C-alpha cells in the first residue's frame, strides 16, 4: 500500500455535496473521444476532486474509462472528512478515496494525469480561482488535463474549461459547451451554467452575450429545417464557425453534443 503524505492542510473549504448518477457521464465521453491515446497511456492517476455527498461519479468514471485503460487508478478526493468516510465502502480495485483539497493528497512520486473538478469552483469566489488552479497545477503530470466545470443537477446542461499542463503551467485548451441531445434545449440555457471565470462576465451586449445570440440564431435556423438534434447541433456549430467563432468541427464531437470552443472564445477568431 502506498503512503500518502498529507499536505499540512487541505486547501479549500467543504461546500454543498449535491451530485447524481450519470451527472458527469459526458466528461468521460469527451475524454474518450478527444483524447483516447492519452487515456490509454495515462501518465498518472485520475483525480475526481470534490466528488460530493456520495462517490457515484468516481465509481462510474472508473467503470467507463477502464474500458480504454484496464489498469486505470481513480482517486476520489474530498475536503469533507465525513464524505471520505462515507465513500470508503465503495473503494475497490482501481478506486481509492482520500481527504484533501486543491493541494492534492498524492503519494510520493505520484502525479495526477487527469483532474476533474466539477461543480466545485462554482461555490468559491472568483478571486479564489487562480490560487486553486495554481495548487492543482503543482500536482499534475506533464501534459495532464484539468476539466473544471459546472452542470445542471442532472448533467443535462454542462460546460467546462479544459486546461493542459505545459512547461509554462496550466494552459487553456478552450471551453466545451455540452448539452444533452436527447431532449431539446435552447443555447441560452448553457449561459446559466458557465464556469466561474465566465459566469459574471456575460453582461448584455458583451462578447459572451454576442456569442450566445449568434448560437441561438444559428440553432433556430437549423431547427427550422430538421428534428434530428444531432444534425441540428452540427449545422448550428458549422454556422457559428462560418460566423468567425473558432471551434472543433469534427463530426464525432459535434454529433455527441460537444461544442469545443478555442481559447480565443468569446472573441471571434476571424470576422
Ligand atoms: C456540489 S459537490 C459536486 C459533486 C460532484 N463533483 C458533481 O459534480 O456531481 C462539490 C463537492 O466539492 C467538495 N469540495 C469543495 N472544495 C473542495 C476542495 N478544495 N477540495 C476537495 N473537495 C472540495 C465539497 O465538499 C462538495 O462535496
């Protein structure tokens, strides 16, 4: 068994523990579609930071991503000691639970290849975000990915920042907007679940508002011509691309409802 050196004090504070089965399913689908080789050869553990009142998201991610990497190690990290104690009966091969915070409780030599911090930073002040990211960066493996985002209670609406660890530190790889396509939605609904660094910057007539106005127009025009939401989503995304917003137009991503916007967002890359 590995000894885990406890940091002096976990960085952060306990917050509401709300979670739900399948809430974060799309983060697993996204990684499997966008980074399959990275997941197959993961250079470290997968940290599910702030898994909440019960560890269902950690259990599900182990089951899903171990199809790509059978020896996947998922580490559920919680800052609330009672939630760690409550999760221990769910520990199993490939899944452990530890008390900790943004300064990750890793064993000597251990590194996080993926950190998912979902519905965690939304409960902090925006001014605390930079320190949280810097602390996470310190525990990550080279090329490691950080998925930091927010969702609706069921996960039907989801947005996340994607960062990658580079020699310069955590570098943005863009923002992903991911509505479930099994039911109709309005693009403006995604605006309500933007990550912490954007949610307070969506003033009317600003660039974020202009993007959502453009997406809403593209969506209703595509929706007028079809009922298959996968096709509508793809057509609207292509329209946005033609409007100058840089995004990933790979059909495999668009058909699963992933609008992966470049780090230049919300600015247009070209007019
Ligand atoms: C709303 S729950 C999110 C649960 C799950 N990630 C989800 O999205 O369904 C947020 C959890 O993050 C935990 N948390 C808050 N700050 C933390 C930190 N700095 N480190 C670890 N856990 C933290 C809280 O104690 C809470 O249980």
